[in-house]
């Protein structure tokens, strides 16, 4: 191959001499170019794309290289290297490099069909290589059949409600968000819940920022080339089984060794992976910048496994994690105690804890543990919001004096918590609301734990303004706490409670 590249660079040998057995006649190449031009004029008729293909000397080389000269189906890395070499040596235009690398990975008998279907169906503003990559991935999974030459409704699948797959583009036509998979994929005609292997074609969507996969069982190692990928979501995926690994993917342990440096958020919803040691090894060691972890639909045993691994595993994102969600699950009182006392003290940057719709009935075990165990010298002092919305504890606080007392004690210990997941004024018990307002204004100052004489006078205007201006934060959603500018746009009633208490502190001798 190196010898062939040298000849290409010197231009002494035609590119079609790379594999003489696969060379076709010039008339066949002309026919391909003519058909491509006809497709463009007939279905697209967009000047930018017409100009793109009208550069005959470049197009001729590209089509001959892709359709005639690249043997079989090349692996992602090999195709990428080949395209890069041809671009550097001037055989093709550098702007055609992505498309060449993509087409080189498609079986020879499907390359022309792939181009025709992609150009006919994709939106006019979509990047050509992105469109081909998306169609190729859908075909590889089995969502579409290229041989049927069907029409793909891209407009329908640009909406969140679209079944099976959904995408979003930016203003330049690059795919930024993609959800792929679901209950409408059929593999054997009998079971619509079969898991699939995510194809390597996904790696050609190099501007992809958010990827959600449903009913997936493996990832291609080429996903590591998605350097813009920030959010990765797994829904109803099964990583516990030993799948049949196809060529181009790796074995069970290798799969979970792929490092994704740019991923900052991961979602694990209704998945079979919590008994998989390789999965958690990958998650805790290969996602160093992870700051948002969301788990949903977990059983008790899965929660125990998850919390246990966070306690004992060397977690690389320990200092980065800010948002932790365990929602619509069966997290109970005992597991709440483990989370607050045994797990979170090691995650000093966690600000937002979302425990929406779990089985939490009481926080008394947490309070009892704090009071009983003298060895507990540290509790998380970074938690701003801890949502208990949708849990039985909401009702027991109002009906049981002991439970309300326990919650007040909890808020006194976790003095940075200013929000428990309520949205509307009056939703909290009055005593709980008062405790939240004291936390927001600064409990350590109000209750005398901090010597006010040690605070410089210059900081008091800031403290007083904050106590009043942001006093409505006890009633905003977790997402609004993460984005204060969104919270400030809400018409929420402010309270002078914290402001008043701080003023009293100023007057103390």
C-alpha cells in the first residue's frame, strides 16, 4: 500500500491502478458521474451542491477511487488514513476527505445506492457527508433497507416525537444530536426488542454533541473519534450479556476500555448493566470529565450496586461531578443514608441531587446516624438542591411531627441546602420553608457559628442583597438552579426573612 501511495503522490500512475482487479471501464465511471449529476439536478437542484459535483476532474477521481478502486469494505481507521493520505497528496480535495473515508467503509455494491438515497432524501442544507453517514448507520442497524430504494422522511425524524430515530442539525447542516434505536426495530420478525450493535458509521458524524442509543448492546471503538461528543445516553440497553462481537469491535473488557475525554454527561435509563463490572470500570475510569450522572428506573439491588461502586472504586470524575440523579427508582431510606453519609462526602463538588419519584419515606435514619456516630466528622457542604419531590416523605413531613423534626435537623446539618424540589409558593410546610430561607441567607452567620466580627464590612452589602434578591430560589426547579438566568426570569415572590435575620446579626455587639 505504501508503494502505491508513493506512486499516487508522484502522479506517475493513475489511482485506478491500486487494485487492477477492481478497475472498471472509463465508460462505467462516466455513467456513474452522469447518474450522480442527474440525481443532483432532479432531486436537489441546489447551486452549492451542483457546484460541488461539477468540478469534474476532482469528482471523477473521487468516484473512481470510491466505487472502483477501494476493495471490499475497509475498517474505519484504514479508510480514514487512506482518505487523509489522498487529500495530502492532492489526489482529492481536502474537503472531500470525510466523504471518501465514509464511502470507503461501505460495501462496493451499495456505494452508488447509498449516494443516491442520501442525496434524494436528505434536507438541502444538510452536510453531504453527514447525510451519507446517517443513512449508512440506519442501514447497518436495519432500520432502513437500501435495496428497497425507499424515501426517508428526514423532516419527520427531526421532531422529538419521531419513532426509532431522531436528529437535530445546526445552522451549517451538521448533525449535533442523534437518538437511534427503539421498539420499532425488527431483526428477526418476531421480537421488536432485540438489541443491536451501534455501527462504526456513527463516528463519521464528527460534530455530534449528544448521542442517545436505545436497545443497544455494544459500542464501536471508533466512537472515541467523536471529539465533540459531550452527552451519552443509554436507554433500555443490555451490557450484562456476552454479545456476539462483530469484526471491527472489541471483546467485553476492551469495549469498556475506550476513553471518552470530552463526555461530561451520561444517562443510564432502564438498562441491564448494573451487574456488569466492565461497564462500571469503564464509567469510573474512562470518563475523566464527567460532571452529570443520571440514572433512572433502578431496582433496589441495582442501587446498592451503583452506590457500592461509587464508594469503593477509584472514580476519576470524583472532583468533577456536580449533578447526580437517581429518579423513578426504588431508592429507600437505608440507601438515602448510604448516599448522604457514605458516598457524597467523597464527591466534594456535587451541588444538585435529584431523587425524584423514589421510595423515600423518612430521613430519620440519616439524622440518627449523624447524631449517633461520632466518627462522622464531615458531611457534604456543597449540596444546594436535594429534590425529594414525588417521594412519600413529602406527605409524612406534614402529617408526622417526628418526621418534620427530622427534616429540620437534616437541614440544619446540611446547611447549604436551599431547595427540596418544590416549585410553587406555599408547597413547603411553613417550618421547613423557614429553615430553607435561613440556609439561603447563611445559617452559620445567623445562628452564631461564624463570628460576625471576623467578616469584613465590605462583604455585608453583598450578603444582604443576595439574601433578598435570590430568596425565591427555594421554589425553583433544579434545572433553573443550574441556570440562574432562567430562574431570574420567573415571577417569584421574594422574602425578607433572611434579610431581616442578617440585619439582626449586624447589630450584635
